[in-house]
């Protein structure tokens, strides 16, 4: 007969256990490989997004640098115009007000 003693039964149980253990290890390796593949895809997407953010920041920095170089010229022109027109007119109006408030005093001689 096929199973003559308990040792034959033990070998069959051990072989089935080894088979199931092997299947479990294969399934575990497959799941680990899927996790690593997903992690790799996420890292690639993150790297791509960081490159886009870096490019956007570089673009903004160049624009701000460009504007700041022109701001010195514009600021100088605006300060000159303010000095010439606004401060000049205010000064002349202030002098007119001062001259109107101080009429020449009439000293009465006896």
C-alpha cells in the first residue's frame, strides 16, 4: 500500500508544508516587488514635480531680478519728479502763505 507506516505520512505532510511555504514566499516576494515598483513610480513623479517647482522658482527669481534692476532707474526718476513738481509747488505755496501772514508792520512815530 501507499502509506505503509507513519513515516510515509510524515514525509507527505512535510512535502505539502514545504510546498505551501514556497508558495507563500513567492507571493511575499511578488508583493514586495509591487511595493517597490509603486515607490519607484512615486519617487519619479515627485522628482518631476520638484523639477517643475524649481523651474517656476527660477523663472520668478529672474523676473524679480529684472524688475529690481529697473526699479533703481524708475525710483530715481520718480523722486526727481516728486522733488521738482510736488515739493517745489508746496514750497512756493508755503512761502506765499508766510508772506501773507507777515504784513509789513506800521510803526507809528510820535
